[in-house]
């Protein structure tokens, strides 16, 4: 499906806005899929005559692209909504909210009741209708609620305004079929829908022509991607091999896969494709087989460790990152020790750690044996200490080596330094000429620090 008559609404709104120098601000919460959606929203808004500003006081249109994975996302949204109310009253600023949180009925009900000055609410499946919704607000002063509870279709042909000129994300599928008991995503993003391989390849080829060097393939569960046979692509391993052949792209990453779908053909494709980074994100969530069963993860501790062994023996220079949830309902001290045991054995390059957060509408929210907050935080601190000790040790292995680094720009903390990332996603800061930005550069690592390495041109 393409955006069809939405192009007509883009032209209509653009006509309404002609000569007015209108500005918009977008707040993006959550994962890279949300960031990718925000790039499409920005593309549509700029096609309709708005320019981006970070100063909400001069905004004519403010949009919140929400996440509902963590509880603090709700607090953040409602706090911001309180801030922008005065702008709505003073300047007539149009306020819109979209994203995953808008697929949760209790949140939408709260907004309608307590924040009735919001003009547009739309869900994850109706993002493409923003031009039509905005036109109706501007012309008819309507309040719009455009939410579908169905799984929706894959929408192609949306304008897109990228946040970066070197790295880009490409969504290959939407939704998830796994229904992990802690996760709200299948309820708000729907079931899995894979994009046509031809559309994916065309998007990556266009990025290559535009000078992009790195692409990240996105999906809630990328390795369950199912192609339709176009270009001979039926599964994720074949998609990886096809993207690997695209001239101009120098690095390929992907997130997030599911351990239960990490088949041999995917492992072999990572090994064989020289552009596919050898840092693989492999979400663990818990090291306890008992907790994994309650989480509905469909693998055991032993199966996870066996998969890691197979990947390490097949893929030279493999490094791994992971996600871990601390304090899932019913997690005992013994269960948590199992998690620490897996972390010690695998020696992950990066660990994204989360304290379990109850989400309304998930099985986990209704489970007995919720873990007290103080216990969660103490376990989290123990995991953090272990992970940081491993990072400290791993970083030392880089000193004295030559690393191929994609130079991304100036360091955020020091204008006189450039920064980039290794294949294993380590940040490297170094002195160099700005002409190196956007290039692959060989750097000798001269020192290590907890969250970055320091290099010099070799």
C-alpha cells in the first residue's frame, strides 16, 4: 500500500501554509523504530511547509511520538503536555500525539479526559494519514483521533527527513508474534508484517546513492523476516546477503533478533558478508530457565549458551550485546544468580539493563510475586558492577590494535576531536581533519576509558 491520496492532502496543507514560515518540534521517545517513524513524520511535515525547530516557544506544530515500553515514558509525556498547554492557549499551536502509547486505551482515555486541548491523536498504523488529519484540524477545527486496533498494512512511499547523513535505519518489518509476557509491543504494533524485499533494496540503494555508509535493518524481530520471493529473497539470511552486495554501503547492522529464530543460515550469512558487523545484539532478558519460561521467551539458559558457543565458533571476531530485565515477577535470588552466571560466561561487549516495569495489558502486570523495588534496585546495581568490570577488561584488549572506524562527526564533548565507531560499536575519539567525516578510517587505539576509546590515525 502507498500513501495514495495523502499526497493530495500534503499539497493542500502546503498551500494553506504558503508564505507563513511555520515551524514544528518533534519529541521522540523509545526505540530506533520510533526514531525511524519520526523521520517519516518530519518528511511529511517538511513537505507541508514546516521547518524544524528545537524551540517549542516558536513552534506552530508540536508532536510527541511516544513509546510505552517503560513506565517513565508516560510520566515524561504527561509532564511535557502540561508544558505545552500555554502555547496552545497563547499561540494556537497545534498539538499532536502518536506512537505506541496511543494504542493503549487507558492512555488515550486519560488524554481525552485531562488533556482535551490535544488536537490530533493517531496510532502506529495510521501514521501515514497525518497530512489528512492535519488538514482537517486546520480547515475544520476538528479534534482528530485516528487509531486502528487492527494490524494494519505496510505503508510505502512516505516522504522521509533523515536525522543523519552517514548512518540510516531501514525498517524491514513491523509488529511481533512472540507475546513475551513483559512486553506491550505486540498489542500496540500488531502482528508481524514484512516489507517487500524490492522496497527494502530500493531504499538501501537510494541511501547508497545519497552517500550513506551504514544502514541498520530494523524490526521487532528481524530474523523472523519473511520475504515474498521477489529478487529471490524469502528470509532474513537472503536479505542480509542481498544488502551486502549494494555498492557504497560499507556497514550493515540489524536489531533486534530473537534467539529462538537464530538459524544456521543467518549465522552463516553474518560470517560470509564482509559488510555485516560482527557485533550481534542477542537479547537474553534473563539467565534463568524458570524465568525465561514465565517470560514466554521459548528458550532455556542452556539453549542460549549453546547458541552463543555456535555463533562464536562460526563467526570470527564475534562480539555480542544484549538486553537484560532485572526483577521480573517471581525472580528469586537463585534466578538472578543464573543471570549473572550467563553474563560472566558470555562476556558481552555491551549490556542494556532494565529494571522490570509493569505494563498495563501484559500478562506480567497481573502476575503475583512482584519483586519489591528495593530488591530490584540492589540486583540491578550488582549486575551493573559486573558488567562495568567486564567492559573495563574488554576495553584493554583494544589498546594497541588497529580498528576500522566510521567517522561520524565532531565529539559532543570536545569540538576539537572527531568521533566514530568500530565494527563492535565502540566509540572512538581522535584528532583529525573534518574531511574525514563520513569515511572509514584506520585508527590505532592508544588508551581506553569506560565509555569510549581514544585513537590516533595510523
